[in-house]
C-alpha cells in the first residue's frame, strides 16, 4: 500500500511540476492497482491517462484484463477486450493466454476455445 501511495503521489507531483507522465507511468500505476485487487482504481487510471491525452496500448488493456481476471469479473474482462479492439489494437499472445485462462476458470469453455482459435488465426 505504501508503494502505491508513493506512486500516486509521484504522478501528482509530476503534473504539478509540469512534467507529463507517459503511458508507462500510468501502466505501472494500473498494474499496482491490479496487484492490490482494485480493478476500479485500475480502470480510473485508464480514464486519467485519456484525460492527459495519452493513447493506451496493448499493455494497458492487458493490465486491465489481468485486474478483472483476478477479480473473476468477466464483464470487466470483456469490456477491457472490447476497449482494446475499439482502439484498433490487436490482442497479443499474452492477451489471448489471459483470456483463455479466465474463461476456462469461470467455466466458459466455448469462449476459451474461441480465443484459442482467434490466437491461432492471428
């Protein structure tokens, strides 16, 4: 928790000093929220990134997918995948692996198989 508080403070300090955080800065903070089990803050960090006119990348959405997967939140996982695709980004092999894993764990075998097919087709 202390590291996360420090990261949030650092991001705010950067902005106060007119230093623009980059996508990696936001992705790191999102990953910390994901590791702490706070998908809502991870998602809010994505909104903050967009407010700063930064374009999320595949790592950004993979981090969100990981966060929602850890929370067993299939709606959040699928919302993150849709957002990735709406940005015209391609799911990576890691994206597909996480999706196959969460779908399998939650009993959605047809979706897991579809992701395996999509991964092989890409």
